[in-house]
């Protein structure tokens, strides 16, 4: 009856899966992904967007939703006082953060990958006549769908890290929304030369690169983009780990 | 020397195999050693040292704001001491392979997510150590929460929240049980239940420590008292020693004659009225015999056992006044 990494992970899964809000938020995320994919696929009739782009047009909203799920998972430890029970059971502390990230990240990866495939299937079924349909065998399609799951899984981990770092649900959600939605808008206000240089590296732009069928001008290569986004997640996790380990609970 | 603490038998419902969790030579106890805690410029715990020993209930007393909760958080490593250190069962808490086996700590009411059921809450803690589901049900039964095991914690009363917290402390069948203000929010029946539970745990050889700001809550069950005020140790004593300090009230028409009669080393006599004396350092019996031998009439001869509550108030008055006057 010793403390083990597997035990801590199982405990974090119990915490995650025993909250009604987890299931509701996850269902909402999948719904957003599929619903937006279908609406965009059915209504878009111009050019410049592939059927994959259309099918995955719900990812930015789904990202917000899974990010919020992660942030709540992290911050609620502090807002409810549960952190004291948690850390008294796991006084080394860091395994709690790794396990929480693992649980939230894998759950989001699995459900969002499934959601991306569902959005693609449903979107293809209702695809506007003016857009060329694609199959799973076409170049880049599998990568884009799997990439969407990976990106959203990483967003959930980012949420956990922000929640543990700032210890407040509202604060973590505000930073998350700021990073994913507001920062790209702010960057556009900068002088063109600077804006063009940094835009591809902004979190949501870098992460979205993995979902593009072909690499557009001013974007990163698919896996490079995902790696850059993973870099942001790692840095945030490191900051969260530092605060968790070094400061009073 | 140390009463052997008999671990719960490794019954089938315990599930996992339990390795030797504690060498017999290691004493189960809490050792607080010269601990100081500052929050910014404010010193909340000030060079505090004491030991809570096995087989005893240690009452940790002090007025509100004395630093009790802070000390208890430091014992389980939630807050880091500014200086000094704490050993739980002879080693730093974080170095334990099975922390829930070392110490079960109730820190504050409702350290639980309101959206989880009682079972899920306990299961989440149990799983970290591979403690079985049946042990979770067992502790829920022990604290009388079986009927509401599947209710969400957010709907619990303060008293039910306390019971859930106590259930969590028992999960790992720990050698040390430490409870911060455990009877807060409990009804009289619940208070009695906690008393019996804690005396029972101590009788099994475990180390039990509970805090309170009220002497009346601990005087009935504590063997050992650690009293702090403004973070400083005020007394580290037994309940028995703490009460018998006041002296004997004597009323006599010849106080001066009695004074000379009973004078001796260690005896102090204070005049508290025209015919009244307060005598410390000797017993009522000796005073009575000495007076009789000299033919000094006594109208009254009363041992003054200040109540525990009074003694506690006297001891901590300064600390409280200081707090209040800021
Ligand atoms: N995290 C903290 N930051 C700043 N001050 C604190 C903190 N925790 C406790 N204190 C202060 O420390 C003092 C002791 O608090 P506490 O340990 O809760 O006392 P007790 O449990 O004996 O009532 C109080 O004045 C309280 O305001
Ligand atoms: Mg307190």
C-alpha cells in the first residue's frame, strides 16, 4: 500500500471522471466540433477553403471548451480546498500535476480525435456542391484530423497548467481565452513587418498549422506548428510545477 | 517503552498486500522542532517545539489566531517552515513511501470538491496509495456516512463535512491522527462520538493530536496539553499538572500567626483580605494540622482548583489582549 505513479494517475482519473461538469463540458466540446463542421461544410460555397478546413471550423471553440475543462480541473483544487487533502496524500506534489495533465490531455485527445473524425464524416455528408470532397485516403487528411485531436489534447493540458499556476478559475480561463483568441487580434494591430514575423508563432496559429491540408503563406509547417504549441504548454507546465513545488498550498 | 501500536489485521478487504510500513524501532509521533513561520513580516509561529507521543491524546490549544492551523499545515508539509523542521514518525513527511499510512490529517472542514460524492472523494484519495474500495466503504461506515455515500459533498452539513474529513484521515489506518478543530459544527452526539473515536485510537497506541481554542473541548480526552499564544509555546504539560497550581484559601481571625506557623521553603502566602490568605506550595491538610497544633481557629480551608478553563484563560489572556488591541 505505497504511493505509486499509477496510483496517483488513477486518483486523478477518479477526480476527473467523478464530476458531472467533466461530462457536460466534454459533450459540449464534441457538439461544437461536429455542429460547426456541419454548418460550415453545408453553407460555404466560395473557394480558398478545403473540406477539411470546413469540417474542422469548430476547433477554436472546442479549444476554448476543453481548455476551460482543464483550467477548472486545475484551479478547482484550490477554489474548493481539495488541494490540502490532495497534497497531504501526495506530499511530493509534482506527480499530481503530471497525472492531472496526463488525464485531461488523454481524455481530450481521445474524445476530440473522435469528434474530429465525426465532424469530417458529417461535414462530408452535407458538403456544399461547390466544394470538392475529400476522403480519408487523401494527402494530409488523416494528419489533419489526428492533429486536431492532438492540438485539443494539448490545449486541455495548457488549461490544467494555467489552473494550477494561477489557482483561480476565472483567472485561468481569462488567460486561456486571451492566449487563444485575443493575442492573434492584438498582433494584427502591430506594424506589418513585426506582425508578419510573429503571427505564425502565436499559440493558436502555431497549433492550427497541423490541421491545414497544405501549408499556406505565413504559417508554420504542420508538425513544426504543433511542436511550437507544445513548447508553450511545456513552459506553462514548468511554471505551474515551480509554483506548486515551491509555495505553500 | 513505547506502547506497541497494533496495526489493523491485513484482512481480505484490505485488498493489496501491505509491506512492513514501519520498522518497529521507529516511534510513531509528531516532533515539531524549533519551528518558525513568517508570512511576510508577520511571525505566526515562533520557535515552537513540542512532541506528540504515541498512546496519548495531545490537546493543541490556543486562542484564535495563535498559529495552531499553521503549525498543523506545516506538520503535513502544506506550508514550509521559515526555519526549523518537523518529523512525522521520525522522518520528514514528504519522504514517506505511504504518507496516508503515517498520518491522517483533518485540516479544515470541507477540503473536498462540492461536486463529488463522498465515495468519489475518498476513492480519489485512496487510489493514490492503492487503498481498496472496500476500505473506503469501511471508513464511511465508521463515521456514519454510509447512507449518504452517493450524495454530493456540496449538499452536506458542516457536521457531515467534518465526518467526511475524519473518514479521510482514517483511510490509510495511520499511525498518527491529527485533527484541526474537529468538533466544529458537530452536534453534542457528534462531539461525544469524536471523543470516543480519538480515545479509542490513542488506546490502540496511535499518536492523536487535536487542536481547539476551547479548553472544555479537549480537557476530557487529552492526556497532554500543548498551549500556544501568538505562535509561542506557553505550556507543555499534562492535564493533571495544569490544574493543581492555585493554592489553598484560608480564612482565619489570626492571619499573621498562621503566616509564621506555616512559613517554610516553597510556601508562598498572599493576603487576599483582612482575614483571608491564599497559600501556595503546601496542602490544605498540612495547613489545617499546623493551625490545630497552635490553636489557631480556621473559618475556612478550601483548595482552590482553578478550573482548567480559568487556568487556560489566565495563561493566554495576554496573547489574546495583544491580538485584540492591534
Ligand atoms: N497564508 C497566510 N498568510 C498570511 N497570514 C496567515 C496565513 N495563514 C495564517 N495567517 C495568520 O496567521 C495567524 C495564525 O493563524 P492560524 O494558524 O490559522 O491560527 P489558529 O488556527 O490558531 O486560529 C493569524 O493571524 C492568521 O491571520
Ligand atoms: Mg485554526
